[in-house]
C-alpha cells in the first residue's frame, strides 16, 4: 500500500464535509450579516454610528477611519467610492476573501490551514499601516482621507 495520502479520501469521507465547512460557513455568515447591516444603515448619515475616538479627540484620522463608508460603498458595488473612503480597508476586504477561499479549499480536503507570516512580513504590514496613517493626516495626503 502507498503511504502517500494526498489523493486519498479525507478522514471521515464525504459525509464529514458539512462538518468541516461549518466554521468557515459561520464566519462567512457573520461577515455577510455585518456587510448587509452596513449596506442598509448608511454610515454617511449622522447619528447611526459612533465617531472614531481618535478623530473625535485629536482630529487625526486613524487607519480605520472611513472603513464603514468603504464597506457601505463596497457592498453597493461602488469600488471607486470604497477606495476613496479607505483604500486600506478595501485591500483588507479583498485579502479576507482570498484567505477565506483558501481556507474553504483546505477544509474541504480535510487539511488544516496554517498561515505563518515571517516577522519581516508582519513588521512590513505594520510599517505600511503606520505610513498609511501618517500620510493620510499630512496636507499632501488628503486623497487618502475619508
């Protein structure tokens, strides 16, 4: 017998597939529900959502400022409006969709998904987030403000 199990039926067989996909399906349902709520309750209308604490206290935009407006525009198919509201959030939405898709493919095959980012990748993401925050608060970075 061949010990290589790459082509073999995953543990539990096809009957276990719904169980393996339950958690990714639950995550998708939660994210879809959140997007549906933000799509229905316009963050551009005052009084629906609280003001960002950093913006309220300092007048500075945090990396998440405009994220709800970006999600609202994204949910309505307005990619330009979403990018204008918060380009980093749109990249985050797309990254979530890609990682979720890979997660489902792994779970369907009965394999765990392990994402291990090297420290340099984590530091780079942090530096990009900090750069995004600083630039959007400088006079020449007005195009990154919500």
